[in-house]
C-alpha cells in the first residue's frame, strides 16, 4: 500500500500489538506483517534487532516503541494519544514506562515460568513464525526457543524467588483496572492515551497464555474484555481529554509505581553506578533480585528529565499525587 507504514511484528510480541493498536486507533495507514524467517534481513537493519520493526513510507527502518510513539505524534497530529494537559501527559508517560519495563516481567514470567505455558506458547510462537513446514520443524524450533527464553529468566528477574512479587503486582494492577473499566474506559478522558496502549500490549499476552488466561478471566473478566476492545479502536470517536480529572485508577497504578517500580529503578541505578552485575531490593514485603540493566537506567533518567521539563504550574499540580504515592522523590533526585 503506497504511502503506508509496514509493521513487521508478531502476535506473541507485546510491543508489536501495542504499536498495532496505536496505529489502528490513530487511523494511520499501515500493513501488518507477521514476522517470518524471510524478514530477518529487514530486522537486522535496526539495533537491537527486536520487534516490531517499522518501515516508514520514506523507506527508513525504526524500532523501540516509545520513541516511535512520539515520532508518529510529530508526523501525524490527528487523534493524538498524548494528553493535552502537560501534567497528565507526564503521568501517562510514567505509566507507559512502567508497563514497558515492569509489566513485561509479568508477561515474561507467566509465559516461561510453568511447563504448561512454556510448551503451548513455544509451539504457538514457532507455528506463527513458520506458517507451515510440518510438526517436526515447529517442535524443533519451539524446543530451541523455549530453552533460550527459560535460560534468560534469571537475567530479567523472572525467577522462583521473584515469583511472589511479580504475581502480586499483576493481581494489584488487574484489580485496579477491573474497578476502573466498568465505570470509565480510559484514564484521562473519553479517549485513550499511550498509557492504556502500553498496558494493553503486555496484557494482550496474559489473556492468551494458559495460566494467566485462566487467572485473569476469573478475577478480572471485564478487564479481559476491555483489552479485546483496545486491540482495535479505529471506530472510536476521537473523544475529549478531561484535564486534571485523574480517576482513582491513576492513583492506584502510581501507588504500585511508588512501592515497586521506582524502588526497582533506583536499585538498578545504584548497581549500575557501582558497576555491580546484579542488585536486590524489597517491595511489598517480598524480595526481588536480578541483573543490572543500563537501558533501565536510561528510562529513569528520561522520566526525571521529562518531570524537570514540566512547566512549574503543571509540576505543582501533580506533585501532591506523586508525593502521596511515593513517586516524587525518585523523580526529583
């Protein structure tokens, strides 16, 4: 389709579905391409070679969902997903960041922690990739891919020791979402922000993988159905930003950020400063430890820079909720 974007992604990729849902809502012309081995050469045009990979109409290749969101905002101002109010825009960015960097632990944990999920999802992902080729080929790739992913679990913190905290945060987030969606669909008005799409991306996987699918359909059935709707909001009227309304779901998610996500980011930052390969901290009375990641140091710095750049009156307005939820200290450091 001339003049459209090409999205090389996968149904099993939370960031692929996050970006596809954004493109659908924003009505930006695009072609969705389920990644196959024949696309590996195009994936290699971006570093790191992770999906989704976007080819822009000018032929250039891009990835990393957050920078692409803001690039698309610059190129296509219609049906924006960034709230007009600067304070709300910052809160949406913070919640999007938590989804991308902590919410992905929920996805990775539930997909690769238990044998039943490992087996089904390994084979499904292989099936998606090859689109045929026979059971033997699918199983061989599934076994190799599963072994690689399970081998990475300790690096990203998805271990048996961290299981209690990871699963408890999932329970808390779904409880907050469930209470919200039966009354209000979106966080900042009658239109979706980048925050909703980020959480949709991660949770789009949890409502497919066997164990979390059963759990969240039982405990948060309306949230599960809401996620199915967020997948394609192209038919939604543009709606309005309801500046400074800030429903309770935002405070509840920020409470999780203050109790879990920012302590995680700060512990990682301190470990990076010391040159330590691993770090540990405690949240909600539970231990957590993993390898140090430089990328998540950059995430913390980016949040601080965005907070510092806020106009004084907007920062003053959101400071009370950031203080109440124990988020402000990490941002003001």
